C-alpha cells in the first residue's frame, strides 16, 4: 500500500528525514505536499487533515504519514513505524528501541540547530533576533555541536557489529539521518565544520558510504531533493559561522 | 524485575514524566539518582553509565532506564517501553503509536516551556538572558501555549471511547504527563493559566481525575515528589508571567 507523506513543499525540514528513508528503500510513496492541488494534493491537503473535524488521531504539525487507515505524526514515530516495513530497521524490540532513541537524539540536535537562528521565537523574523542568534550560535558551536557529534561518533565506535554503522551490521534509518545532519551542518556552518570533521572520522565515513547508496545517490541529484535554503532548519548565515 | 531510573536528584525535570508512570502503576522501581552513594547509587552511578566505556547502548543524557540487560534513554522512548508492561498502554501497535506521538508532542511542549527562561543557551544563567526570556515568554504565552493546549483538548474531545482521556477508555501514560503539564504551567505561569484554563475544561477535568488516583495522590504528598523549583523546567519568574 502506498505511503503518503505530508510535509511542506519548499523546505527539507524535518520531513527530509522521512523522505530519505522512503527514497533509500525504494518504497512506493507520494509526497502529498508537493503534488498538484487539482489532484487533491498540495498544501490544502495538509491543511485539510490538520483542521479536519473527522481525524481521530490528529497530528500537531507536519510531517505526518498516512498508510491506509493509519495516520502517524512526529518524525521519529513515523520512522519507527516505517523502519522494519521498508528494510531500514530490524524487527527485534530491543534493537528498535535503540534506533528510536538515536533518532530522538537526532531530532533534539535538529532543534538545537534550528534555534541557533531562531532562539527567541518562531513568530519573529531572523533579523529581529539576530543579536541573540549570534550568541546562541556561538554557544551551540562551542558546546552542543561537539557534544552531539562526539556522542554519535562514540555510538558508531561501540557498535558490537563493527564500527561502521550506528547500530547493527547494515544501514538503518538513523544512519540516513546522520548523513543529513552532516550535509546540513556543512551547509550552515562550513567554516566550523571544516575544522571539526577531523574529530568525527567514523561519522564522516558513514556519511560518505550513505551518499553512495544507489537509490539515495539518484534521489540527491533529482528535482525531488529540495536544495537547502534560508527557510529551513539548516541556514547559511555567515555571521553565525564564526 | 526492578526498574532502575537514572535522573537528576534535585529537580522534577523530564525524569518526572517517568516517575509519575512508575508511581501510578505501583511498579517496583529504584530512583538511582536519589539513592545513597554508599550503596552504589546517587549521581556517581549516573555518571558511571554516561562515561562508562562498556555501555553498548549509551544514553546521550538522563533520564534513562535500566531493566535487566536493557538500557533505554529518551523520556518518550522509556515510556513507550514501560507503557504496556506497567498497565499504562495497550499492546495494540496502532494505539501505542498514537500514545508515542502524543508523548513526543508533550516533550516538544516541555522544551518550549524550558526555552522561555533559557532561550539563548543552557550555558548561560537566566539572568544573562533575561531580556530575551521576556520576549520568548510573551510569544510562548500568546502563540504556543494555546496551540498546544488546544491540540490536546481536541484530542480528548475526539477520543472515540468518550471525551475523558487522551486515548482509549482508561488512563495511559500521556494522561499522567498532561497532569504534570497542567501542574507545571500553574506553577510557572499562575496569572496566565488562571485566565486560560476556562478554554481547556476537558484537560482540567483529566488533570483533576489523575490527581485523585490513589497511588499518584500518595506519591504527590510524599517526600519522593520533589517540589517545583527554579532549577527545573517549570520556573516561577513573575516577570515572565505577564
């Protein structure tokens, strides 16, 4: 049965972590937010669910996934559901819990990245909170970036199946998310990442291996991959990359 | 087998969402962070796992749970694991996914509350980011508070089992978390909550019902319940409650 992904149509955002999993697995899916309104897709289809009176399990916000009768929101939850179904997670409960734990930590990392350019409120423009953003970004780069990357580097190093993936002996969905994290950080903080990467060689090797997976590689050069831009989570503001 | 909770010993924090579930269910558990160092507990026991070389599934941060050989981190993940085992979630997959979705949204809410007093960085004192905090709190109270509370009110209203709980016909772990959210908001923002509560009567009724559950009621007046204080997530700074 076709997976239907509901997410904003002009940013990678949190939806990209789901897109990467669906693309890498070759799953049959529709990116509803990017479809034509004439076909009942596009932004109105997202709003119809967010505001619809009849939705029993309403999402708080995109991304969310519909799979037949099932509607699931929250990025990590969507990936937890998809993982074993699309070959990106084992079925063993203990292994699945660890993947979910890793993905939740990725999403905390993502929130921290987002808050470097919007520390005070999403309802204010970046320009209205730029001074606070400069301090937030400096503290993020000094403390949070090495803490998160050091953690994931450690997780790969300790993997009992060999220090190649975050968990187990093959790619799982948090590995794809780690690829996206490295890509995003290189986009947003090129100066700082150029200096930092030497400390996270296992993560960089993981990133490089993921980038070569045939379906993912094809996706990344396709028009389906939305370029990074200054409306998303990872934004290139040179004044924050000092 | 005894559940071992690892969390800071002087704040409710994110660990409280796990404590409430363990207490309400009458589960056999030890709050390791609050135990005696002479017994191998207390803060050193937490640090030993965070920094231990032999931990295969290392946590990024507290809270985390040990259950026999299994180690699980991330609050929502811990509750997802515990839920069916302690009678606070059904075993049906679709129902469990919705509970996890709700808990993840609770944790996003918690992060937003935290960031009202620490918008720029956790590495700075509140007093160093007070001006930014005033704006952040104002925007939170105007936009985010009604969005979150309105969402959860809607979820209760739409519950096909009757508009009493967030999901199903009996208390599940996100209901306990919603109790904590109401308690925390009343502590941190008494003026604003006094005005807002009339709009969320189902959530308040849920809060009141949870508060009367015998084991939870006994816990709340016991020394095991750490009082709200200005080191936790919910802080009473009158200048932010305007």
